[in-house]
């Protein structure tokens, strides 16, 4: 069976591509570096992260990009013996402007080498590249209208000004010819995320509508010519959960269709798994952010695509096209730092990781740089949260000599949504543990210190841990090999989500857990981490000595 989500944890905007018997999905990474996640599968059941292609400064530099900007909605395709990847680097989110720059890179294989980018345009985001059967290539993206106010506060289509299409000339390396607005969308509004495919003389255009929150939907239209006009699907939406608040799968939209060699049809989609806040009715948050699901589809006699289950709501599980055994999604993982950074981990914004960390000789060494939450140079290395219940531990050696130097274990969504168990130096107490927290991405959010008083600790190695149980997060610590002890109060993990703070249209990434260090003195104090464990097991970390 295929279990949704197929890509748990922050993996939104899935672009779906088949090459022979190999299936690939590319997802957005926003401000996390390297850019774009590409997963591979042979069976649509088991997926492995194999490449992040935007991995050097000539391809991507996000220093200064605000939270939830950076890489939006990549599109992966294969033609002419090359993989083609188009993507947006968004430089601004709030207010009327987006400053969204679109690029194209290519590679002979998924592993690379991936080329330096070719600039396409900056008229909007969510680009796609369609390879027509006559050899021509077409580039499409949503067009952003900065002249309106915030779109979801006023007219639905105020800033979302349709899908624009232009031909791409690969020999000239640029867009050429007339720019045509081919699709204004349905009455549902907020039309984005175009992808084109062709069947029986029709060009089909799939888009996402309703915003990436709980009104999200996959909308389908078709035309006899690529420039339109496009007629809407009889149901308008092929997929949506907007009319099913009871469903465990929510926020359904933004995906792409692939046909197997046997003619079966599967469509990816963006989804969220909300949890209810027990003491606040009618409030749901998605701590894993927007994830990737897949649905089986079928063509009907009217020439339109429908979900195979006869509804507009994707199923939590579907029959796999081949008999395959799924890998254990709840396996405990312990990471050791020898050679290179494990692929599950990313850092923020900077194309110069050598200034942030080094890996080798059995440790991850962080160089304390700017403050936690910096948009420029932050030493934070973390992996995605993929479970509602999990615990994480790490072993650290850190000898600060000033209160401006901090390092430790962090649960991090963005600069205004994090909990950080950090070691620092107190002028009177010496080496101490403290908790730094920020509880929402409101403009007035300030750093809070949940401990009644910092906890003095001896020198030497120390182990740090956290347990997340749905909306609750509890930190732990112990001297290396000693007894685990709780530290600080139960913290609000519910806020570490897309919806925590300003709502589902303000933050787009999902939560991470990992290791961080900063040194506000500018002396780049180092912190060494010898291992990191992520364990979805439900048992408490409070089990005495290891």
C-alpha cells in the first residue's frame, strides 16, 4: 500500500517526473540550503532523498532572504537527454511586492553535474517548463500584481493575475516571443502552480487555487491550443479537502500528473496533517508543514481526469501499482559525523557552509556566527520534524567564556518560532543551561527565557534532549552517560507550525530539530556535536542512564 503522505515533513509543492521506470519528485526548500529536494522511487511506495541540486553560490545565494522566502515551487522535467529544473528565488514576502526571480538549470543525470542557472523572468512565481511534441518549449508562471493589497484580505484574485506563457529558446538561453496570459483561473481565486500536459489533441493545465491553506484545491482546465482559451473541468477541482473539515488530510492542492508504463495515472498533491490544540477549540496547526501525497486518477469518457475513488478527496492509503514492502517510517536514526554532513540535514540561506560548520573526526563543529534567527549567517544545522511524537538527543562539548556565546539543541520553525536549549556563560555562575524561546511570528514577538533561573553545569561533555508530544515540548539534559533530567517547563510546540502566529498564509516551511550556535561577540566560538539521534518512538526520554 501507498501511505500518505509519501514524503512526510516539510516537502511542499511536489513536481512529479517519470523517466523510464524511475520516478522523481522535486519539492520546495524555501530558505533552507542546499535548494530543492529531489526524491527517487522505483515503486511509488518507497522514496529516497537523492539530491539537492542548488548547492553552490553561482546557483543560489539566499543571504538576506526573509523567512519563508527563497526556493518556491520547482518544476522537474526530462527532455532531450537532460533533466530540466525551473525554480523561483523569492526575495520578499510581506506587503505588495514579491521580487520573485525565475531560473532554469539542467543536468545529464539527477546526481549532476547541475549547470549554472539561466535567468528566465521575474513576473511571478511557481514556474513550469513544458516540452511540446513538436520540439518547442514553453515556460509558464503565475503573474503577480503588486498594485493590490494583501490578496487574502481583500479581493481573491487581486494580486494573482493569471498564468502567463512564453516560449523558451534553449539555444539562445532566454524566453522569446509574445507573453500571453492563458488562464485567469476559476471563481475560487488565487490561481498559481501551473503545470501543462498533453493528451488526445488537448493541452491540459493543472493549477492550484484557494491559497495554500485549508481552501486549497487542484483545478484543471484544457484547450486545443497551448495559448488558450481554456475551459474548466466539469467539477472545477480534481482534488480538494476544503469541504471536508473532518478529513485527516487537509490543504490539498498543487501537484502534477504522471502516467506509469502500464498506463496507470498518479497525481501528486500538497497536503497538511493538522492537530487540534486541546485547550483552544477550532484551531488546528500543521507542525510538519506542507507535505507530499499521491492519488490515483483515471480518464473518463468525457476526456477529463478524475480521482479513481470517485470523489475530490484523496485517500489516506491507496493500492500500489506493484507489490512492494514499505520501509519503516518510524525507525530510530542515529547520525554520526564522519566525512560529510548526512543528507537529512540542511542549514539556512548561506552558500558558504565552511563559515558555518565543518564535519570530520567524529564531530559536527559549529562556528558561532550571528544570532539565532539571523537572515544572513546563522550556524544552525537541522533536519525535518516528520512525526507528531518524537524525541531527539545530541552530545555536545562547548566551553563558552561569555554570555554572548550560546550553543545547543533547537526546535526551529523560523526566527520568531523556536525553542532553544542552550549552554552559555553567566558572569556569576559560570557555565549554565538556559532556554531561549520565541512564541509566534508577530512583529512584536520578543525573545523569552522560560527558566526561573539558569542552571549551572560542570565542564565536559553534556547531552541534551527534547521530547515533542503533539503540542507539548519538554527539554532534558544530563552529564554524559548520567541520568536524564527535565529542564524548564513544558513549552508550546503547537506554535512551531505553519499556522502558529499569523496563520497558514504567513509561514510555509514546517518545523526542524537540530543543533545551533551563535557568538554575538564576533569571535566565532566553536561547539562540537558528536552525534544526533531522532527517534519517533513514543517512549519518554526520561529512562535513566543510557
